C-alpha cells in the first residue's frame, strides 16, 4: 500500500522520482518566503500548518523560486543579476495566473536624501551576458523610507518565458543611488533577504468528471457492503519529510465491499488513481470485493507544500486525492 501511495503521489505531482535535496534553502529565507506566500500558519517550531482550501476544477500551484545570484558582466555595479530555474514536463500546458518578484530594498544611508527610488527590472538574454541584451520589464518608483520588501509584477514575462520552452529565467534589478545598488544583498549567505519569485499557476486540463451516487459508510468489522476504508501514511515514516514541508501525512483512503443490486447507482468510472490501488490490492491478495463496482463518489484535494527538483517551494492542491465517500456504479 505504501509503495502504491508513493508512486501515485509522484504521478499526481508530475514528478518522475522524489526530489533529491542535496542542499537546502537557508532556514531564514525559507521562513520569510512561506510567510509572504500566505500558504498557512508557520508554527513556533518552524513547521507549517496549511489553511483549508476550496476545491477547484483545475489543479493549481503556488510556486516560490529562490534566485541564484550572479555577477553582472556589464560592469554595472548598480544591477543585481538573478536567475530562476523552471522545468516543464513535455506536453504540459501551464497558465500563469499571477506572478511577482520579491526584492528587499535597503533605505539610503543618507538621511537627507529623497526617500523615492527608481527601480527597474530587465529581462536578460539566456546566454548570461548581462547588460548587453536586455529588455525592460517594469519600471517602478518606490517609496523607501525604511528598508523593506518590494514586489514587481512579472506575470506576462513569466508566461512568455514558459510558452517559449526555456528553462532559466534571467532578470536584472537596478536600484541605482549614485552607483550603489540598494537592491543588492548585504550580509551573510544565509540572509533572510534572498530574492525570490512567487507564481500562481495552473495546469490546463479539460478532462471530464463522472458523478456517482454518494454513500458515506465507513468500513468496520461487521460491514460487508460498499464502504470507505481509512488508511493514513506519515511522511516521516517513509523518509519523505525531507522534501515535503506540509502536511505531515496523507489519508490514503480507499473503497471496498460488496455492491448488491439495490445499491447500484448510475454508471461511472473510478479515477485512474483509485483504479490502480484496486488492481494492486487484488494482485496482492487483499480482499476488496473489486468484482462489485464499489468506487469513490466524492474526493477532496490534498494541500501540499514541497521542494521540487529545482529546490523551488511549490504549494498546490492535488486534486481528487482523499476519498470522502464511496458508492456503487
């Protein structure tokens, strides 16, 4: 059952294998990004308590990608060169709903200077030659009375980047004050002010769904008709807590039991996920009465926050993962 759950969860997340986390994002930067993402409440022990989410038709994601900071080759010391890595599976179609670049801007050391600061974000060429071939994305006048986070909308830029099939998004941020860049990092490598990009995206999916009559019977010792069997997996027990930030586990419920003729509902097809679970249980000799069509009639999404293979933080509601009720076809 656990191996089935692992494989199916990876498929739902469009991952070929579990991410190999060779190095982690600095904890201070991680906590800052999670708070800005509003993905849930960060507890005192650093774990994340997810908010309840309303199910949606299409699978949506919230992605936090931390920037790799590069040296500019143009000699422009007032420019901060950033790169973000994005990989799409072949055939995947992603729609960017909203995206913002988060930059920590420091206030001027001169108390007599104007608090206004002109900031520019450029799209750099993919060959890494900063400053020589770049396009202005946004120009914004900032009010910087004290050091704080600033956001720059880049929705269209990210959408065009993904549609172009590229893998590395390169941006330059310029906050020039007399040749000094107030947008650059100032401090240790584990600073909580590491620039990051937040994107709300969704996979375009027009697949139709079938409705079945609902039954909410929970399996027990004396229950032989179609019912829901509870099954919980704790990610720490399977060593997946290294890359899954939240939740702590997953209710992999499934349906089992007989379907007398009087319980039959309208014809339907179970989702591929639970069809696979059924077939694997049968192969392994676990009695689920699969000859009778006891299938999920109501499911809800599993809200997750995790690291992908590019070490970006992804928040998504994995659709149709948790069985709420079962019924007969």
